[in-house]
C-alpha cells in the first residue's frame, strides 16, 4: 500500500482524529506572521514609527501608548480574523472529520477554526486567540472576547475619530488595560478548560483507533510535535499522518506508524477528501 492509501485507510478506520495545526496552516489561511509582503503598505504608520515590517515583529514591539497599541491590534485582528473567510480546505477538513470524534490542537491564534464553525469545545488554542483579551497586570484575571471593542475602534476610525484612551478596554477586576490574549509576554496563561478537555479526549481514546493529522506544524510550535509523537508511540492503535514533515523529521521508533508527505497541507486534505 502506498503512503497515500495508507493514510486514507487509517483515517477512514479511525474512531478519533487529532488535528495538530501549526504556523504553516495559518499561513495558508492568510496569516503569515513572518512575511514582509504588504505590511509597510497596510500599516505604514506603525512600520515607519517603530521600524517593524512583519506582523510578528509588530506584535513583539511595545508601542508608546495603549491607545496606539489598540488601534494597531484592532486593525490587525480585523484584517486577518474578523474579515477572514474560511478556505475550501476548512470545508474539506470538516468533511474528513464528519462522524468522527475529533480534537484540534493549534498554535494558530487567528480564530480560524472557530470562524469556520468547528466545535469550540473541541479546539485548544495553545498560543491563545487574538480575538480575545487578557489583563495586562500579569495576574490571571481571565480572558474575554475583544471583538466588540475591536469593532468599535474600527468604526470610530472610519468616522475619522481619534482613538484615545477611552477606547482602551479595561480589566473588570483591577481596571488595568487589557492586552491581546496571546503569549506576547510572561503574562500568558494557557486556557485551562480547553487543556483539560483535550487531556480527557486523549485519555478516553487511548485504546481506540486514533489518527493524528499534522497540518503545517514546524519548529515554532514544538508543543505540537514531541508530546504528540510520544503518545502515538505509546498507544498501539494510534497512527500519525504528517502533511508537512519529511520522513527524516520523524523519530525512528515512530516511522512504522507514520506516513509523511512533505507537502502542502491544503493539497493533501483536498486529495484525502476525494
Ligand atoms: Zn486585572
């Protein structure tokens, strides 16, 4: 049986599928945090003032004021997430997961799977979700949606209003300014509820036929690589389908339980759906 047929058979026979989606997957959904393409044009003010030319650099930069920060964040999240239209791949992935138990663990913070209507209870955003916000005090005062605040800023800007301090969302517990819910600094607290749900999912499926489907995972999210590979090795009926990784990226002990495509995850999903 060739690799492709093997992957297809494993997926068809799976009781449960774990999707791990990394940076490469986000990129294909339109968010490439390392790309310089169009950044200076789209965000010229920020690019000039802070000498940043990619989304990643701009996120790492601390701006002079919270209102400046929120003006930029709002435009960024609006462009990549609120205005995001799920690709065909998202629909194809949905049909691949239809009728199966599934869980998605992703390092993408772009809110793509939620927006594509996957079950929110089956998603663990390991690096947060930038449509949500957290307290900037460094204390864990929870997370809440930032969508309303972002839309308010965007519409104020469209009306030519200045984005002043009044637009900066505040923590309901301690009144500190809020910041995007992602690991921009040491304040980041992973989503405990989603983490617990994911752990239960893993425990409940230890003895079942499970396939891990890796999509666009690379070294920028090691949390989605080694721990998952260790589980596949541990449980007899688990297999690993790696869209992007090459065979040499896979530990020797895992090779028999793995097929690798070293390809583009969109193309692979399209083929697997046929
Ligand atoms: Zn607070």
